[in-house]
C-alpha cells in the first residue's frame, strides 16, 4: 500500500529539524506500509539536503525544490507530486512537530474503520510556561474523538488521495502573508464534493514552540490573522456578497460573545478568551476592507 507524506522545511525551524526527521524515521520502516517522504525546500536553503541525506541513507525520500517561499507554494508543489504518483493515502506535517511512532497506524485504522475521506488530530504543544500552554488551548481546535470537522490543518492530516484526483484545487497563494490557506483548501473540498472529515484524538503530533511564540503579542497577532483569513475564506467560498454578509454576522457575534464573557465570567481564562474574540473581530473588520498585507502579519 503506497503512502506519501509531505513536509515543508523552513529556515526559521531549522533548530527543530533533526528531532523532526528522527521522528519521521519511525514511520518509514513499518512493514505493512510502503511509505515515501517528500520534503519541499526553498532553493536558497539547499543546505537542508545534506541534513536529510545524513538522516535517511535509503531511497525512501525525495526532495522538491521551489523558488518562492511560503507555505501555500510548498503545499502546492506537494499536491502536484501526489497527483502524478497517485498513492492510496497522503498526509501533511509541519517541520516544527514531533510525530509519535504509532501515528500512521492509528490514522490508517481510523480512516478505514470510520469510513471517512480524511482524518486530522490535535497538535499538542511543548511550552516551557504553563500560562502560554493554556493560551494555546484557547486558540487551537478542541474536538471530540470521531467528531465531524469542516477542515484540517496541514500540521496533522491524513487522507485518501483520490479526493484530489478529479479536481484542480490548490492552496490559495494569496494567503501566504496571513495564513489560513489550509482551512480554505479543505473547506472547499468538503463542501463541493460532499466529503467526510473526522477528528482522531489518538493521533496527535507535538509542536516544538519557537521562543517568540511564548509572548502575549504573538497570540494577539495570531487571533487578528484568524479573523482576517476567516473573512477572506468566507468570501472565497460563498462569493463576495454572501461572504460579506456572513462576515458581518460573525464580526457581530464575536463582539457580542466577548462582552457576554466579560460581564458574566470573572475567571482570568475567560477574560483572555474574550480578548482573543475581540482580536478576531478586529481581523474580520479589516477583512471587510480592501486591505492586502504585503508581508506576514
């Protein structure tokens, strides 16, 4: 059974690269699967190649080079590859994650048993400070096992490749400066082809946290980006007019929810949740304008 797993390697996560590659080695040598790893690298980061060659002294991997930086460009290069090779299953990882040894077995069993087209799972965080760990829990998906989901993040997703073979869908490269291209991509697939996506609690990945992310300002920016990309996604899926109407209602809902939390809950955790709602509302408000970020926000 052919399985191809892809990861984009970025310079900013270089310090995590060795541990990431070590965790992937556990997936290659599972006897019941024929697994290939695809690494997408910017041409200017050619030194990654030597690290990969040192870790994988067999032919179970391939390196794809791209000229433009940004997650959507890397993901689209991977899509081109798997559409040509047509493996039975494919998956995405992020290069700042650690992949448990039983991840692949769990994902494969889960998809077959639950008869779904795609499975995603939690991204758990390795923070040094419990305060920031709690903030991550406020912004990351909290789903029940086997719950239906609308989209998946490319940090932890496994799917039947045939969901891509009858369409030319790609990750929206206009979102390279704000994020959310994975959310838009999978939402469109699910909506337009009636696919079943589910949440698999038993296949988490573990994210190594960059030092700058243990900072309140980073969480503010993350929520602003969630709001902005959410506005763009709604207009992309539902059209400019209906998408704008939906965006206005979501903006009002976030503002209203924020004030409800402030007035009825005193606990600090809920106050932070309220604040993040306001940040997302601000991002959606900006999304109603013609503002287009020229650099990553």
